[in-house]
C-alpha cells in the first residue's frame, strides 16, 4: 500500500488528484440543469473549461507532480471538479468525508474507490450526523492540523476526525463565520493558505485571534491579502513547494506581496473552472503526497 507522506500544505507536491470538467461538468445540458441550484455565478462554458483545466494540470506536472485524474460517475455534480473536499489525508490513510453539502455526498466513495484501487489505503469515514469537508482541514505537519468549524464541518465531524487520528495529532479548532446564504461555502482555506513551514497567506480580518496566536506560537509569519482581493479568491493559493505557488490571475496586489516575501508565483486563468464556482487552486486539487 502507498504511504501518504508529508502531511503539510507546502512541501514539494509529489502526487495530486484532480477531476477534469469532462467528468464533473460532462455536458452543456448538465451544466444548464445544475449551475443555478449550486449557486455558481454563471454557467461555465464546457469547451473553455476543458482548456483551462488542461493548462492548470500542465502547471502541476511541470512542477514535478504526478497527477491522478479522477473518473466520473452519474451521481456527481458540477461541484465534483473541486477534488479537495471529498477526502482527507492522514498518517494511516485516506478519510472519507461526510459532506456538508448534501448534493456532494456521493463524491467520497467514488474518489476513495479509485484511489484505493491503485494502492492508497482508506482509514475510515466520517458518518452522519457528523459533517466535514476537505477545504476546512489544514495540516501544518504530521503532528498538528487546524480544522474549521462552520457551515460545512460540524462539531461531531471534528470529534470523529479526532478519534480516527488518535492522540498523536494536535487538532486546533477554528470557528468560521457564517456565509451570507446557507448554500454558499466558506472553508478554512478561504482565509489561509500555507506557503512554507514558517509562512502563510491570510485574510486577517476574519482570522480569530486564538488562531493567529496558535500559528505564531509555531513560528509562522504572515503575508496579508488586501481587502479588494479577498472576495476574488486572493487567499486561495496552492503551494507547489516551499514558497513556490500557483494562484489565479488578475490579483496583482496579492501577487506582489507574495513575491516580496520571497515566493515564486505562477498564475493560471480560471474563469470557467474557478471563478464561476468559487473554487481556487487548492479546491481543484487533492494533494496525496508532499515532501516532508
């Protein structure tokens, strides 16, 4: 069985799973049926989304990552393009989430079955009434993670996660603000993206002081996203390696601040695969193996 190494969000990205719009969006008819109910800003263009996603994957591969392409299933929605949310990684194997959004609850089994078939062990699953989604989980290292408690991840889901992880992992719970609409998403990774073992990108106005203090006690400094680039997902940045990051284009202030902090920054066009469904590069990827 394969080992899920490097439990962090910033080490060299070695293996990552993604799902193409070909398997998530499927057809113009499916897009037309679902986009409004899923609260996409507008209907994605399938042809454009395929080109955007291919270029996005090429950037992952150019960074040295092995990219696993997840398959489709009749029960998946447009949201399935956001591969991070359905599964968690842990020292002992994958954990299947019980998604906060009901329409996504078929995703964990589909994704886990494919990854288990190629050698990735499954440790367990979160069960109702617990809910948890991958965008609310951030590993700092093999012994510490932060979990956002909010609209998609509840206290029972966190309790079950702690039980699966055991006493060797410190779990810091971060209270999250409620979104404007109950079907909207606000994950922990909406306001923080680790960049290195001692650096994170944050949107400070929404960060609880207790969380700031916990991170600072671990030696982590911050790059702050400006107010005007928070809603356009300036805080959603994927580390390809330490201080080597991939972010959405047209976020010039955040990009400049990252570069001033010593980061190498690449951008991608995500009008169809990111902006319309409000899911940035961390949402599009389920990292499986990173460097320690």
